[in-house]
C-alpha cells in the first residue's frame, strides 16, 4: 500500500515532501516515494548516504527537518536527503530510551545513598548527578 501524506490539503508548499522533480520539471509531492519522515527525537539508522559511505550503519537522533526536507541529526555533520539517501526509523524514540537510562541511574543513586558508611559515596553521587544533567541537556525538546 502506498504511503499517503498526512499534511492538510493546501499545505504542500510548507511540506518537506514537496520538492522540485527534475523529471517533471516542476515542484511535486514526493510523499509516496519518501514514505513517512521521522520526527524530531526519533532514532534512525543510516543504510546509505550518497557520497558519504562512512555514514552507512550510523545511528542518531533526528534534531530537525529543514525547509528543503533534509533531515538533520546527531549522526554527524551531513543531512539526509529523503529522495536520495536510505535510512530506517528505529521504533524506540529517544525520549523512551533516555527515560530508561534515567530510571536506571535514579535507582542506582537511591542505592548509593543508602551506603552512608562508604567514604566514596558522595563522589559517586556527584558523578551520577552530573551524568543526569548531561542527559537532560541533550534532550531534543
């Protein structure tokens, strides 16, 4: 079954699926060819990036999609071009992934806090809190 764009009618000029089609010599909707675009915060795996073979296999988090429909993220300096490059959306969103990490860190912090007798527990807690702050600073929202 073909992908159908979920953008409201008349909003094509602002849609990343709406780009110049060299074969047709005009602007056209690429929604069927592109398929669904990832949303900011989603994790993707690059299958193939034209002209950048070292990007194959990299994963990253989508930061934003620009007006030209290029996908920018944490996999490196190059943006993905949906009608040229190949990628797959990894089902677990970055938010869910980070929540699991944060929950694990919080459980670990709670355990370390019970070790009042340990001389090094304060330095461990300080490192854990810094790690949590870094995770929150890197969130895409």
